[in-house]
C-alpha cells in the first residue's frame, strides 16, 4: 500500500537503519574519547560489543514492528520479504564482526567497525527500494565502504593493490550502470521500476531499451562478480583482510542479487525475451543466460588451477554467481525463494570458510594449500567446520548447499520459459558442480591427508572463535536437513 508522507512516519520506517548508524557513531565515539590509549584487544572487544548490540537492536525492531509501506514514488518499499532480507543482512554483519574480533591487521578498530555498519545501512536501503535513484546511491555508498575495507591492511601491499583495482573497475561499472539507468529514465520518464515496466509494450524491443538492458547487466554484473565483469574478485578476495573478504562474499552478494532480481524481473517485465534453442527472442533473459553460462564454466575451471585458498574461493564465488543467475532467468515466485535461500546459505557458508582461512593465516602467515597441510591435527574443530563448509559449497547432501542447488535447478525447469528451454543451462550447472567437487576435495586432502612440512604445535584458538565456527557449521547442516525453516520464514 502507499502510505501518506510524513517525516515522523518516514523516521519510523527507517528506524532500523538509524539504529545501525547510531551504533557506528557510538563505536567511534567511545573508542576515540575513552579507549584510544588502551590495548587493541580491549578496543576491538568494546567496539564489537557496541556494533553487535546495534545490529541486534535493529533486528528486534524489525521483528516487533513489521511495517508495510511504499512512499516517495518507490523510494522506500517495505514488505515482509524486504524486511526478512534486512534481518539476514544484519545477521551476516554480526558474523563478520565476530570474525573480526581478535584480528591484528589494524589498530583503527572503531573506524573499521563503523565502515562495516555503514555498508550494512546501504545494503538495508538497497533491498528496500524500487527507485533507480536510491538503488544507485545505495550501491555507491556500499561500494565506497567496501573499497576502504579492502585497503584497510596498511601492512600488506596486496591489500592496497586489490583495493585500487576494485576502485577502478567499480568506477567503470558505476558509469555503465548510471548510463543504463539514465536511458531507462529518459525512455519511460520515471525512476520507479514498476512505472518503467508499464512503459514496455509489444514483443519487439526498442533498440534504446536493448542498450539500457546491456548497460544495466554490466553494472549489476560487476556487483555480483559475474563473468566477464569478474576481474576484480580474485585480487580482492586474496588481498583484502579476511573479515572484509567474508563481508564482500556474503552480505554484499545477497543484497546485490536481490536488487538484480528486482531490476530485471520487476523493472524490465515485458522485455524478457527467450534463450530457448529454437525460439530465441531479444531481451534480458538471453543476455543473463550467456553471463550465467560463462560464469559457471570459467569460475569452476580456473578454480582448479589455484594454489591460494582465497583465490580458489574467489573463483568459486564467480561460479556460484552463475548458479544464482539461473534464479533470475526463470523469474517466478518459486525461483525468487530458491535464489534467496541459495544466496543466504551460500553467504553463511563462505563466511565460515573465510573465518577458517583467517585462523590459518594468523598461525602460518599464508593461505596457500601448503599452509593447510595437516590442519586437522593442529586444529580439529576448525578443520571439521571447514569440511562442512566446502562440502556444502560442492552441493553434497544433507548440507544446505545441496538443497539450495536442488531447489534452484528445479525452479528453473518449472519456469515460465518451459521445461526444455533452459534445460541446457541446468545440465551445464550440474556438470560444473561435479567439477567443483574436485577442487574442494583438493583443499580437504591437504587438511586431512597431507602431513605438515615440519612438526607444528597445536593452534591456540579462542573459545569465541570456535563457538562462532561451530554455530555457522551447525546452521549449514540444519538448513540442509530442514530447509523449510528458512523457506517458510522468507
């Protein structure tokens, strides 16, 4: 429904975002005014507690004050699904903060936490709007925060280099996205994606609309690291601090795919076209079909060659982007739920994987496969959790990754396009999933089979980190065995 506009009502609608912003300011103020001369560990703990409290308070408000609204020409659109995605983003942010506790790559802990919270605010706005202006502004605020988070390790030249590449590619993609949005606005005389869809008439598409579709796919494809707009991902995943990489791979990917679906399925309804072998029609479906196929093939094949676990996870993320694009292709309610289930469980899994990588890096100083050799004898709990994470990414039952792929692929086969029209993409996805099992098992071989180069003492890991890893692993198992827990909630 469309609610009458009032500033007090608007403040009530955006109160969760306001709470998170206040938490960021409190974390900065407490650190700068009272804890600047204290130990880094204490400052990190206090800042993390304030940040976690802010996220928890925002979640409580969303749960206990659910609201439905559509104000300012779609600038703010709140409904059941958007609020559930906001809660998922806040939970992923809390996991990132927990992973950050105990890190030693920076002395500026409050600034780091504040940037994470500001990025979360931008993602919360991103999933609760249907207006091109706020979509672009939210994406830019998110991108600026992620650029700085990537470069936060001043001791690492890789961190600075990856952030520079991320910034340059991000600026180019933002230009494409802005050009695409401006064409859509000029063509439809509206920035509301529902109004844009109402301006699309007839089976044949205007050439200007086709240009806008291509530019929009380029801009949003960069945000989700889909081929051929993926060049930034391997360097960023390898060079960024582990909590930053986990945040980029989890929360930003979930928000990116949600708005990708909104823009394509709602904003460009009527311009779908077809990617069927014998019934091709121009539109955004064939464009995304090509991007999905390239992402699945390149991501999985190049991941086989990697010796760095971070880069392996980066190319794995590119492949998973290809899988998730199938949910946009089929554009049904079932495919939306399948896409969100897949994105949320993938985000949980990859966050846990980066948490284990962070532990290994702190102990051994690197993230290559040789640094994981014999990890099961030095750190049995993180090793077992890594086993669950990697097998879930490979799609092995009864883990969440298996049901995510099963539900996503089945939604494609029952889509409006017809059972056989997208069958070739499902077959390709299944084949590439089998390929992915090889490089995931290669990591597990080093963890459980390969002996360490020298006799190394057991790793000393804090109880908090082990509890966090176990909770993430338990969630992955539970959501695989009982997927309705998440699907009914969504």
